[in-house]
C-alpha cells in the first residue's frame, strides 16, 4: 500500500480493514437457528414458566378477573374458585366509557357479562379504567382506588398465564403498600410452557409478554412507580 505523502497526510490517512463475507454471516445465522431449534425442548419450558406467576389458591375478599383481552377461561376459573368458597365477589376491570369515565364501556361490559353468565359467575361487578401509558400500571392505580373505596383487603388476581407474572409484580407494587394482599392464579389455554413454540401465534405471544415483563421489571416499576 502506497503511503500518503505531502500535505495530504495531515488531512487523511489510509488504513487496512478485514470484514467477514456474506457467506460466513449466513453460515453463522443458520448455525444459530439450528442450535436454537435443536435445543428448544431444553429452554422453551423455562421461558414459558418464567412468565407465569406462582399459583396461590386461598380465601380472599374478591376475585379480580384481568380481562383486558376477552378470555372466557378466566371467568371459568373464577367461577370454579367461587364454588370452592375462595371469594364471593368477582370484579372485572373494564375500559371506561368515552363519555363518562365513571362507568364501564357498555360493549366491554356486555361481552364480559355474557362470558360470566355462561361460566356461572355470581356477584359480578366492574371497575371502569382509562387506558393511559403505561397501561398496566395506571390500570392498577385505578383498581387500587376502587378496591379501597369498597374496603377490600385481599384480592386474588386471575390472569392469562403468560402475562400473569407481570400482573403479579404490578399489583404487588401498587396494592401492597395500600394494605391489600395480592394472590395470583395463572390461567393456561391451548398454549402452555411446553408447546408455545409449535405455533407462530404462541411464539409471538410469548415474545411479546417476555419483552413487556422486562420493560416493567427494569423500567416501569423502578422509575415510574409512585405509590
């Protein structure tokens, strides 16, 4: 390589660099994909279980059905808990009506009432919540205020399994300091820690919930929590 001489050496310099080829990069990527696929039976169940809260079945004042995304299985589990005398009342957080924040959206309430009726849930009530970011944290504040007005001292949260760990952390952080004991019950459907990698929807769901859990664990709860 011919050196730069004269005044140009004070302005620019020449260097030599080595770069990997596209063939090598594709080979590395393919190796990673093969390794991940071949070992998924080892790590996939652990990832799935890390998103679910530890199940705690005990008596409480109310059952809180976390029905942000309509899910009949949550009402079915709540009804089963009622039959076992774990709680008499069931409360469902529901998006507030756009015209009156003090009442639930009639569509969301109607859908929840149908699922509750089919599942034979008794003593059903609703907590209207307004969706503001971060949604889960701000919903927990609104739920806390409603529970305190009703003098609730303990609650069992029934939540979709793969978001239940995040829900448990949020409610523990918000309701705990207010003197409300929180228990958690994860509800699994077709997707379980053992089979979530078999469908694209399962992969998408677990990936989304994993990222949200880390977001709440390392950013929202340490920096956005105000009790």
